[in-house]
């Protein structure tokens, strides 16, 4: 009886893994045929099952772009970029989609710390920094063990130096791991989905207007008020309040 249950569980897990792959291939076939809505439905079914990947988000962005749905295409290209930050196709297609937006807001010049974050902290994901920290700990332990048990002054000197370097690298990578974690928590990008909306000086419909915004614009959520309103920051640093229903968080 236990063998039967095990076989059934194995078969169920196999079918669960196989189903998203079948839907992905089906979505690709619909896309090639030019049936973009059916492709979107197939890709969305994969997301609904809890599966996701950079390639899936990229294909969703392409399908929405073919339908001239600017906001959804940018939204999924941005999500693909989060998982595939160096993929040239993702970067290029996101640029094409951004060129279709109405708002042309120049970003603020990057500060020294922003440039430093891009150059160092943002080169790796949070998981990659964490894995690097673990690797440095293991290297430090192995090097120190080799230092204790090895014979010969040259080997001991080399293993001792390697252990010190690994310990220093561990400290740096662990610090960057925590820093990256804080950045990711405080960084809440979103895409405007409303065709047109306005930022207000206060979280109510009667306050003065700051600026009009349109679909596809990327903003950064700073805070919420009663879950109905959110204070957002534009690329040029301007801030204002907008209905939470007007955007989707990445």
C-alpha cells in the first residue's frame, strides 16, 4: 500500500512539473500563430500555478506589446529584467516599450552613493551575495584547517594568508548582503496602469494637482495612507499622492 501511495505522489509531482512546460510551449505556439491573447492566457495560467521565470515574464511582455498594451508590456519586461538583469533582449524590448509612453521625465543625476550601489551592491542579487558569504566562510574554515594540519612553513603561510583573505571577504560580502536586503525592502517600484491620472499634494481628491501621469510610467512607492492612497516618487524626484488602484507593484 505504501508503494502505491509513493508511486501516486511521484506521478502527481511529475505531472505538476510537466504541466507548466506544456503551457509554456502552448503559449509560444499561440504567439507564433499571432494569437496573442491565447498566448497571454497560457502564460498567465503558469503564473497562477505559482511558477515564474524571467523567460515567462519576457514572453508575457512581448505578447502584451504586440497587443499595444503598453503598461502591461512594461510591467512584465521590468519583472523579466529583475530576474535577467543583463539580458540584452529584455533591455532592448523594455526600451522600445518605454519609447511608446507619453511621459518623458528625465531621471535625476545619480549621486555618488547611487553610482556606488550600481557598481558594487547591485551587481549581484540578494541570494548571490548570501551564497558568496557562505562560500567565503567555508573557504576560511578549510584554509584554517589546512593551516593547522599541514606540514611545511610555505604551506602554512599560504593557508594562513588565504584564511585571512577569506575572512575579510566574508565580512565584506556579509555587509553587502544586509545592505542589499535593506535596499530591496525600501525599493518599491511600480508601473502606472491607468491611461491617465494625476499626482496630488495630499491623499484626497480635492487637493491641488502636482502633475499628470500616464500608463507605463515607472514610479517608486514611498508610503501608503489608508491603503487607498500611496505617495510615489517620479524619476525626476517629484512626489505626490495617487490612488493605489492606479498602479501595480513590481
